[in-house]
C-alpha cells in the first residue's frame, strides 16, 4: 500500500507509526491551515511492521513513502518475539554459524582455487583454507584462457603464495600438471613439505620430458605413500630409503639400479608396491642397467610386502638378471600378487613367476595375465621344468582365488594351472580367460584342464567367454 503524501513532516508519520504499533488502529493525519486532522481508517488486530525500510527512506528523503505489508497477530508479545533490537527483523547468517568441522569438510571437497575464494563469505571463513591438511594442485588452479607460459607463471605464484600463507600441518600434497618444467620453486616447495613432515606425496608431470627430482625429495623421511609419474630419480649414494613408506607407485620413471634397490630395501613396511615403472625404468638402456638389478635385489629387503602389482613386462625385465630368485627369502606377509604381460614362451619369465609365488607361502589371491604379443620362444622347451622348479611337497595353504587372463594354451600356461590346482588345498575358484591367440579347438584345452588333480574338493574352474 502506498502511503499518500499527507505530510512533509517525518515526525508526524513517525508518530502515526507509533500509534499503529501501540493500538493496532490505522489513522490518517492531515494538516489544514495549521490544524492537524486525524481520521480513523481501520481498526483491526495488531500488525507486524517493518520499520527498517521506513528508517532508511527517512534518512534519505526525510519522510516515509511506503507502508509495508502487514501480518495480523493475536497478541502484542508474539510480535515482539519476532522482532530484533529496536523493532528490526534480522535474518540469521547460517553460513557463518556453521560448525568448524563442517566448514573444514566443505573446504576439503572444493578445488583449492574455490576454497581460497571462500574468504569473502564472512570473517569466520577468512583464511580457513590455510589450515587444510591435504592439498591437491592441478592445472585447474589457474585460468586456461592465458598462454601456457602465462599459465605456468600463475600456477607457480598460486602454489607459492598458498604455501606461504598456510598455517598448520600438511599430511598430503599432490601436484598434477602439464605446465611446469624444471623450476627452482619446486625445490622450495619440497623443502617446505619436508619440514612439515608430509606423509603422502603425489607428483605427476607431463610426458614430454622426464623431470629430474630435486634432492629435497629425499629429505621427506616421514613419507607413507609416494606416487611419482614421469620423473627421473637419482638419489644420493647416502640415501637409504624412506623408513615409513607403505605404498609406492612409480610410472614412467627413470631410475638407476642402485636407487631402486635402496628405495625399496630401506623401507621397514611396504603394504603395496605398484611397480608399473619397472617397464620404463632406465630406458632406453634398460637391458644394460637392469642386468645388475635382478629380482632378488629389487625386492630383497621388502620382506613385509603385503601386495604386489607388476605391470607392463615387469617379469621380462626382472628376468634379465644374472640370478633369478635363487635366494630363500620368504615374503610371509604377501597376500596378493598381480602380474601382467607375462610371456609364457619365455622360460626365464616363467621362472620368475614360479619362484616368486613359491616364496609367498601365505598367498591368498593370484592374478596373472599373459602377454598380448605372441613372442617366439627364447629357449628350447624344458620338459622337466615343473619337476625341477616345483617340489612335490609345495603347498599354498591360504590360496583361495586364482585369476588367469589372456591364456593361449601354451605348454607352460597349462603347467602352471596344473601346479596351482594340485598345491592349493583351500582353493575356491580359478577363472581362466582365453587370449586372442588361442585359435585351436578350446575343447582340447578344457579336456586337459579336467585331467589335473585338485588338492581342494571345493575348487571350481570357470572358463570365461572370449573377451571382446
């Protein structure tokens, strides 16, 4: 309702507002020749009024223009309870009143670039992002509209300023970018993280060129999880590994043989080694360097290993060593082994596989994938291989699941299947997926599998349909 221009005196209108509030009666006041005339317009129950608008307008114009919408109530007390100080209604700031734990949870779910922007919400949100314990930086931290050099500069400045303003511990740090190259700022970041006793570190750079790891990386002695992609590792000779390391992931990594030995053998506990880097290590001179870094040296000190994943011809490169698993080291804690791209036409690779699983007496799961490429046999078939390498009393007391994929019906594939069936008394399932080179009649392959003796009465052989 538009309040008519009955008076130019703000006090008269203010007095009328007070009358309305006090009595619940709406009146009209008009001044004619110095005489104030009051006329009752309507009598009703009390109204809630919002004088905040009136006050603001009065300060700007000297009088009120608009009568706000009113809601009737039965009593005066209910109105007062819904009014703030001085009769002004205030809305509660739910964002500022959130508990600290919820604010931290919200910030952890946001990209760091957006988390920094939350400082403008209220004073309670200001610099809350500076206490985050897990930091994940990527190319999205800077705008993609600039040139690559400009984006690289902005990313460096963003990370540097973020770490400079950070207050508190840093448990995890991840950097995944295609912008950065060799930069002295990375040395400073890693030095800063080492002083913060960082426990999880992920460093992923672009694939164009390997990035040489700075020496500050090896000062992060409290690392529990380490993932490095597209880096060149050259630790000092005095480096003895990370004593608390549990998870190690290496991809597209160039590393000297002495370094990989120290990196793993110096660890007290390793609960997961994802050694995809093995196929990329020391390229292109892989065959020359890996010869002095055989399988025993590679995992010689990781006796607390619980899970091992070897990808991309891992068995091929570890089989080039002079000795293949001739030591009697036992991996008592090893429960899961996954080996990919194994060529069963190469007797040395088969030897690596057999000796590895024989040194894991408490193995529970075994996953082996044959090579996609059809390789020619490197040596004449050894007809007595399984009798010589696999003692008749060998047993896997805890092996329950065996999964073999890309099987092509080679002699040593069938030999491994027969050995596992006869040495696993608690085996539950063995699934076999044929490979692309199994061109002969699959029925003959199945018949040969059925001839093997089974140590487990509950063992079930599942022949999976050809993969598309």
